[in-house]
C-alpha cells in the first residue's frame, strides 16, 4: 500500500546550518507530494508541493525535488533560522484517490541560536 | 479571511461525558476530514466527507460520529469520552489531490 517514511527526529541544528530531512515514499503510479510544517500550538500549514517527477517545490527558502527513481522528496534549506523550529511532515496524495493523504510520522526540528 | 475554522480550541472534560467539535470551511472545497494527532505527533485519519457523503470511515470507535449538514461544515460528536481520547483533533479540507489540505488550528481535547 501507499506510505511515507521520514527520518526520525529530533533534529537539532545551529542557526545558519544546512538542513536536510529525508522522506521516501511507496505508491502506485505518480502521487503528488507535499511538505507540511506545524509550529508549536498550531495546525499544519502547507510548505511546498510537487505534483510530477522532477518537479521542485520551494517556499520560504525550503526546497524539495520529486525524485521518481529514488522515490524520495527530501526537504532542504541552506541556512536555518530559530524561527524554523517546528515539526515537518512529508505527505503524499495517491494518484486516483485524493480523498486520503498519507502522512509521515513527522520530524521535529530544533534550531539553536 | 478564507480558512478552516474549528471550535473550541481547548476542551477539558470528564470521562463519560459527551462533547462536540465544530468545523467550518469557507474555501468552497468539496471534501472535509477529521484527523487525530497523538502525543507523538502521529496523524491518523478518522473520517472524510465529500459533498456531505461519508467516503472514509477508518477504524474508529463508534462513539465517534461525524455529521456534515452541508459541504462547508463537518462536526465531530464523541460519546462516553475515555482517557485515551485525549489528543489534538484537526479538521481539514481539500479540493483536488494536487492542492493539498488546508488544516484548521486544532482542538486539544483533554479527558480527565
């Protein structure tokens, strides 16, 4: 079945460090892929998305590229800030069934000044 | 503001009580959802409605009953609350599989 696996956290970085959060998926065909961010005490917000292979989603300095050959959608940011501290969720929407998204287990990011 | 709004934000109640959480979206989306987030942040889908029709009903105790009076509203009623029901409940809506979900800000339910 469809599923998403993302790296366990927490991930602790110093400000201005490079961030990578790994996400791999299992799905039939070509799903749409998403990264969501959840700040403390808030709901999930869509951070970026990619709907087909080789697409790159980007927003607020974050990027992720839809890699069909490695079934991956890793989240990257070149220089993190304290304000990026949050929980990040990778998710997929299967082709042909958008009514059910599959979420990864979330990766908590702590950025220290 | 266009959004998914849910009320209340916090709910503290005793075991055995019945409570409801309300959700409304003004985005014009056809599909709405209820998710449960546990203390480890794991998200589990509970229900999904498309144009007032139930389309997803995961393995959820029948003490949980969703109601969708129209496609802009999806409420969640919980009977005979138990300690294990304590969690954050999120409402969400979507229109297409490529747009993603829009989430509400969550309802933190604490059963004591």
